[in-house]
């Protein structure tokens, strides 16, 4: 599968679209991205641009995976794409909940490649009632895991921010947060050079 998509507000061409969402039936998982929620099995996404705007998402799922362009990239490639959109995830978390948020891709897994992509949007989570949950926030990718997963020649000029808002019933335990300008968390062995 090859996906090429562009949205712009300049000139005479104006295209607006809602985020593509993939709820896994019978599951507590939720995937969302402006281009695609979940891309797998050799999908190539190229030459995509998501324009200015704001995206705020609230859901009751216990595992959120959200990206400015793609929610989850699994054994696939995204290249030559740009995100300008600000993303804010507001979530009232329960024990064990997970938020994964990336300016371009939420989660990159297995032998996936993120090549020549850029994020210029503000990437932010606002969490309440968290204790034993985990949050991954990255300017390009929230979580990169798996053999051969790569981020190559990418730029993030947007801010990444994780905010915890305490309520009266919550102690000071804020769960585990991984945050970075490029990636929130990386667990991928380096490819062997030959």
C-alpha cells in the first residue's frame, strides 16, 4: 500500500480532513493520525503535509497511540512528510494507562523507517489522576521499538511538553514519563553494518 496525501491552505487548493482513527474491536487500544491511524505490512507514506490547526483528543481507552501524521507505523515507511498541527492530549488516567504521542508518528515498531520528516507543531499531554501509568512524548516519535526501526534525517522545531495536573484525590506520584525533542523513548538495537 502506498499513500500520498497533501493538505494545504495556500493558493486555491484547500483541503481539510478529520483525523483517521482506528479502534481495535474488543480492545482498549486506540490509534489516531491525521493521515492514518495504523500503517502496517510494508505501507509507504510519502509527500504528506498536515496544515496548521489544533487537535485535542479525549478518550476513555487505556492505551492511546497518537501521531501528527500516523498513529502507529509497523513494518512500514514514512518519508518526506511535514506536520504543522499542534496536538494536545488531555486524559484522566487510570492505573496502568499508556499515552504515546509523537509530532509525526506515535509508535514506530519492527523494521519501520521514519525518513526526512519534520514537525513544527506543539506536542503536549495534560494528565490528571495518574499513578502507575506511562507517557511517551517525542517531537518526531513518541516510542521507537524493534529491530531495524530507524529515524533518519528528521527535524522537530515544535515544543514537547508533558503536564501533570493534580486533583484533590491524587498523591504526588505522576507515573513514568519519557520525553524528548526527537523521541520520547528508544528501544531499538542498531542495525549491523556490513
